[in-house]
C-alpha cells in the first residue's frame, strides 16, 4: 500500500463539497473516502463534476444524514445519489461482489475498504482520498500506472473479463478518454476473450461504444477495437480492410480535432459499407430512431455528393435542401480532404442560398401554368429551386418569367 499526502493547494475547490460530506460521515463514527474516477482525475488535473464516496455507514443512517439523497435501485446495493451545487455525488456502502455470471454478480455489504476496492476494474480507478488527512491511498499500484499512462486490471485480466465482459469495452473507453496505453496482459486478455462481448446486452455495448466515440481520442479507441477484435462484436458484419481502415482512422482523427458528436463519427465508420450492412449494425446496437435515420441518410447519400453533376435537378434539390446536408458536406470533408477544395468550389454558390425560402411555391406554379396539383407541379418547382440555388433566379419576377417561358407548353 502506498500513501501520499496532498497539499491543500493541490486540491481544487470543487472537491470541498464531497470532502465535507465524507468528513461528516467520519465525524459520525464511520469510514468514508472519495474513490475512483474523481481521485484519478484529481491526480491528472482533469476537471470533473462526478464524485463517488464509499463508506461503511449503514443504509438506514445514510438516509437520516442525507434526506435529500435518492437511493438507487436495487436497494440492497446501498447506493445514494446526491445533487449539490451542480455536482453529481454518489455515496455507496462498501461492498463485495461474487458469483459473477459474465456481467452481473451477487452483492454483500461489508465494513472494509480494501475488499471493496478489489472488485474494481482498473488500478487507476481504485485509489482513494482520505478526507481529513488529505492522503491518497493506493493498494494496487495505480499511482505507478498513472505515471506511466497505463491501464491495467486489478488481478488477472482473463479472470476479470470472464467475471464481467463489459470491462473489455470499458478498458478501451478509458484508454481513449485518458489517452493511456493498455498493459500488455490487459490487451492480450481482451484479444483472447473478445468473443464474450457477444453475450452482453446491446444496450450496454452501445453505451460503452458511444462513450468511446464521445472522447477526443476516438481514433485511438477505434484502433484498439480493431486490434483486439472487439470491433467484430460491436459492429458485426462491418469489414475494415487495410485501405478503408487507414482512411477511416484519419477521418476520425480529424473529427476528434473538430469535437464532432458520436453519431457523425459512427457515420464515418460506416461510410464504406453497403446500406444493408449499415442498417444491420444500427439495429444490432439498438440506436434510437432519430439518430439512426441521420446515420442512414448520411451514409446513403455520400456517393451522390461525390458526383453531383450527374444528379437530375429534382434529386439535387432534395439532396441540398435536406436537414442533414451541412453534416453531409462535413462528412465528405473529413473523409476526402484532398477532393474537398473542388467540392467546396462546386457548392460555394449554393451553400449561401440554402437558407433562403423557395422563391415560388406549389400554388404559384398552379396559378402560372393553370394546371392542377400533381407530379408536374413538383417537377417545375424543383427546376425553379435548382436555378435559385445556383443563383440564376434571384427575384420572384425572374422566377415567374422563367416558368411562363419554359413550361407553359405542356410538352415542355
């Protein structure tokens, strides 16, 4: 066990609230520590607003001490959530996990700190801060691993991954989030047991995968998913052969620098796949419909954007007037930076006009041509919109004259 004492100046003010809560528990006769990610982030000088406190205070007493705290389900875990000054604070009773089934375990509330830390996943997530002495306590070598930017399991990796297969995806998420390396034994354990990911709920897989894509190092996370074989169970059926793989990694790196949202990053990863594979991957992850429709539209229309000169006016208008068209341009930019300058030139006239309302509407076409509503009206409307977008029709009068001159004859 290693202990290091922190100076008051080394602890950000935001930690004062959870530290005072822990001190309140100590003054009532119980052990209490800040634990996990908030301690890790303190040592890495990373901002956080999520704090975990662990204690041997009985659940009944916790309810009395913190009446505003909400108890999380299931009740027998002894976990409470507390909101203070926009901080998310979780207070949990020391516990031991046993009888794992590959994801879940039985739980026993205990009175000792070390066995509670033993059940945690990685050494850098198992350090604690003693609230009164302001000491970091490290039982498993987390301080050394933190100094080496290394992610290592507590205990034998294969055993820990068999206990809970989700830990393998968590390893990739933390490596991406913290920009850490995986310890060789941890990496090899994931590579050998990646297939166990297939036993997990798709909702849990999506949550961790989304967490990877939401980091500023998602390109690194993607590489780890591919190198360990986890990608075959996260995006089954999607193939990442050498040339597309390198292109997608570079595109993800660009997306990371731009701080793009996870749905756009997933669209990048699926951009080289046929639409049936894209839809199967989305169904597998149970992605919400609103996000799924965006990804399907982006990946499905990327090829149209590659050669817009071949599109009929109606299809061109439907493409550029679409809600997701700006995102499509961004996606193309990330995937094909060399071709982007030419493409940007193609659209330098169109893009400023996208926000403009249709210069004529369907009723105008019906009035001008004396025809009934139908397919013909839509065709003429798209022709007018096409020319408006290209800056060839700038006023309503110009548009009306164009319609009369070119479409008054039914054969036109």
